[in-house]
């Protein structure tokens, strides 16, 4: 055989090419679920985490007495039923499941619940969520399966806050492991469906199934790999090439197209805790005039923006309530929704009719979604009614710093909180809160209505108060509400039982494979 | 030898100046990293407490002295955002970026130098026009867009390559190389254009020189002439190539982002987004050191290629 040098080189090149260009892109092994998230976690510790994508992971490790369903409504979790609430709404009694164990094998009991809450509430432990649970006066263990929370005043929202801002960990675990352990390698310290395995910073997080999980048959996956893919287009490509089976936050412009792609399913859900609004300063001109504020409110065509800019991935609302909620006040919405004639009339009545202009701070980098195009559309809509809006791009931390110091005139802000209906209203429109200076607004009638709402958990008594709160706010129009964020996900059709979650985080505990 | 020593001292001085400017710029950012860590609803007192705990409220000179003192001993400090040991992070991400840059560099040299030589030998021929057209395209196409197009073509369309991510060599040579091909092309194509034009110009100049005409007249073969031509023509190409190698670390920032490669450029971008002061300072300082090292290597190579400089 005449093996010449060129023949050998050709053969070598062909075999190298065959290895290199193997068209089979490796999928995970069987029962490995791979998801792609846009943001890097900074910690998995439930008492200090503030990143929604991190919560998708930490919520698999840590659980709480209650959880929220895909609609954002609280449902029992480590408590086997919803709590019994005293008539004065000051005592919450939880009966706990007795078939739960931590991932380290220790049996879960009421002592662990008390330890976890006491730890989080202790100022020395620097939980950034302590303020949200401040009304808790005392946690009392009545038996291994019964724990009682005594409150300083009625405070309904904490039932939802616990699902996002808190987790239960074993008694003594903080002293034994240290806070860094909870932040970086929380192995064995939760009761959840997934056991932490590995975190490659900026790259991926790996978890494995908790074989002793108390919900039998869950999860269906043996291994979960969460890849961090910040670039929108790359995340979509991961889905198309089967490198990921579920992705979060596909870009709105691709969302409709993804729905028609074979083998891909896409869905969305309004995040009732994700408000997008113009945070305007009522202490500074021109927003110290209610007529000017209403002129701006009536000058913005929210539905057009939701459709044309966000391709339907925005729930347009002129009140601080999503239109999909039972407490949405349509009459209040109508009072300040898009109406150019009304906008011009309010402007004519305002003190700033001669020089109707203001500066709007807009986030230069996307947070939750990219609002820059929407800002330009709003600018043109306001120009059509005679109002000049100057756009200044600024990074989110700087915008927040301005807003919290009350030094901004207006900023376009998406804020994401728990699905409780009063969380964002409280922090923005009542005195002594972190965003109080940003708006510079207060109204005793509003404070009273919020406090009254804290007494109730049932929609029958709660909804009328929440509608009244919207009426009060719309009447004063301290801010211009634009809409609510929509959670969007896309996933491969072999993934079953996955639903987008109103809490914005990705819930993959119950996912099965087709 | 003295010249090299001089350059080395000069490089260290540049590195020190960069460290001062870098530190000043990073600390001129008006917002504390606490805002990123603690979230939108953290209070002013939470922010103050965070700054105190992490030494961010100390005088700037003290913070600089502590940082540069640590770096000079190989201790890059700990991230204020997640408490990660930064030297370990650099140790994990630098090899990834280095491999990507070296691959892109080899690709750039491997395509650009032959293309430049052929263009010079066939000046104004069709191959020269084609190379010129490719060069214009190469410098005009943004690597961000090119990266996305390569993903659409090679990953989504043909399925030959992954859409992103870095497979370590422990996962096998095939997957490892597959994960680097598209990013290396996206990173290297701009420099193919730059280096090929420089090679063409330099080779063309030498081809027109008297000694080459004499060599031809004496009947020397094309191969022998090519060797002589390259020895004379490669000096400016080496300089451009060394500069390109340094610049590639900067462009890798975009390529690593598009292809989701967890290299050091990707880490730098994340550090910027998260206001991770120390990580930003450390990574940029390492990149500066690499850039200076590439230039120093070019200086040495320059002297090897042109002994007159050594004299």
C-alpha cells in the first residue's frame, strides 16, 4: 500500500474533523433537567438573597411553612394546612407536617421553625429581610408539630413574605456551619426537593434529587443543572440546540416566534408583585401639582406600549394592581388611563402649563426587562399632548440611590416584590419606608386603609379595601403606574408539568419528563 | 540585555500607574456595591453597615495600600459581593480566556500571514482583491454580531457546535474543541484582517527592494527568496501581532459574553455589573500585565529577527 505523506495528513484531518464536527450536541444524561437563567446568584442564603434567579435555586433547597402556587397565592408547605388565625389577627397557629426531614437526615420540628425565625429577627445576624417581619413579636413552640407566631399588630403580608424572603433551617445549624456555608454551599441544611452539589461561579449550579423528600415521587429529575446565560439571544439558542430544556426571560421579540417553533412550548404569567411605574417626586416641580401628574398619567397609552414594545409581555394597568387580580379596580384605572383630551385638560389646569417639561431617569441596563424603547415611546406620546420628557440613562443602583434620597424628579422603575398586594404600595406611599422620599407622598387615609387590610386574609373582606386603596392613590396620583411585569418562559416539549410562576422565580420542583 | 531590563522596569512602572488610575476610577463610581448585594429595598443604614463591614468606608489611600500590598504578594483579596477568594477565581478563569485568545491568535496568524504573502506576491491580482475585500469585511463586522451569526449558523442551523458554554478538556477533546471553535473564529476574524493587510504591505515593500531584485537576477529559487523576504518583512508584523494578542483580551469580553464562556473577561463583566470593586481592579490589572508581557515578548522577538536592534 502506497501511504504517502499527503494521504496520511488527509486521513488525520478527516478523523479530527469527524470528532470535531460531531453533530450530536450532548444533552444531559437521562433525568437531568437543564435550565438557563439570565442572572448570577450572589448567595443562596434565604435570609439575605435578593436575586430572583437565585431564589429559583434556593427555593428548591429551603422551604417554609407556606409556599405560593403558580398564581402567587399562599398554599401549605411544611405546615400541613393554612394557619389558624385568631379573631384579633394577632396569633397565627401552624400545625406542621411530621413526615419531613432535613437533607442531612435530622427530623424537622417546630423547634427548627422557632430557631430559624429567631435567628432572622435578631438584628445581630444582619438579615436584610428582618424589617419585613418586624411585626412578629414572639415565636412559641407548643409541640413538635405546632408553632405559634404572636404579632405586635395584625400583619397579613408576612404569610406571603415568608415564601420569598425566608427559609427554615435546622436548629443550631448557623452556629455549626457559619453564614458562608449557607451563602455558598448549603448542603443538607434545607428540607427541599434539591440537594446542593456544586456552584461554578458565573457558569452553572448543579443540584441532585433529595431521595428522602417528603413529597413522594418528587422531583422527577435526578440532577438539575442551572446554567447562567446572561445574553438573551444565546439563551434562546441554548433552548433551540437542546443545551437547555427550560429558559427564563426569553426576549419579548422572540417570544411569539418561539411559540410556533416545533418542539418548543412558551408560556407567560403576570407577576402580580412586579410593578412598572414612573416614580415621580411629589415634592419637586412639576410633579408637586396633581394636575400635572394626572396629565402625564392620561398621556401614556399603556396598552399600545404593552403590545407594540413588549409584544404582549406586559400587563397594562393605570393603578398599582395587575388587571388579572380579583382586587383590580377598573373604575380607578379608567380615571387615569390613556385619554389625550383629558391629559391636555389637566395640563391646561396645571401650574406648569406654560413650560411642561421634566427629566426622566431610565435604566441604562435592563433590570427585569429592557424599558429603554418604551421610554422613547412614552416620550413621543407625552409630546403629542404637549409635555416634554427628557430621558437620562442611568444605571439601576444610581437611580435607586437618587430615588431613595428623594433627589430625582422622576425615574422609570420596575420593582419586584412578593405577590402580596400591599407590599409595593407600603414601601412607596407610606412614611418612614425606604422609598418614601422617592415619592414624597403620604396620606393618612391610605395608611389607615393599609393597616385595616392587614387584618384580613380572605378575598371577600380584603378586596374591597384593596380597591379603596387604589381609588385613594388614583385620586392623588402620586405616581404614574404603567403596568405589571409578565413572567415568560420557554421550554422543550419533552418537559411536562412546567408552568410559568407569578412570583417571577422559576419553579421546577414538579417538572416531569414526557 | 540592558534594553530588555529597561523595558521590564518601564512595564512595571506602567503597571503601577495603571493600578492607581484604575483604583481611582473604580472608586469614583457613586454608588456602593451594597446596593447590588442588599437589593432595591435595603435601607440607608443597611448600606452604611455593609460599607463598614467591608472596609469601604475607610480612607481611599488606606484601601489602595491594602489592595496593592496584597496583590504584590499574590493575594488578590476577597470579593465584597459574595466573599469569593479572587485569586482562586482568576486561577479558574484565566486559563479559559488564555486558551480562547491563543486559539484565536493561532487562527489569525495561520490565515493572515499566508493571505498577506500571497496578496503581496500577486499584487492587484484577483487574490489580492479578494483578500482586500475580506479584510474590509473582517474589520467592519462587529464581533458581537458575528458571534450571534455563527451561533445561528453553526449551532442552531447545522448543529455542529454548541450554542455556548465552555467544555473543559476533561469532558473529552472533541467537546472541548467544539466549544471553542466558534468563539475563536468570532474573536480572531478581525485580526486576520489587520495582520493580513500589514503582512501584505510589509512583504510588498521588501519584494520591491534592490536586494530581492538582485536575488532574482542571480537565479535564486522562489522558496529561497521567500525566506529572505519574510526575514525582512516580519518585524512590523510581529509588533502588530503582539499588540493584537493584547487587544484580544479586551475583545474576549464581548465574545465570552455572547458565547457564555466563563472566562476572565466574562468574570470582569459580571464584576462591573455587580460593582465588585476588588474583582474589577484585580482582573483589569491582570489583563494589563498580560498586555505588557505580550509587548515585552514582541520586543525580544523583534531583536531576534533584526539583530541590528540588539547591537
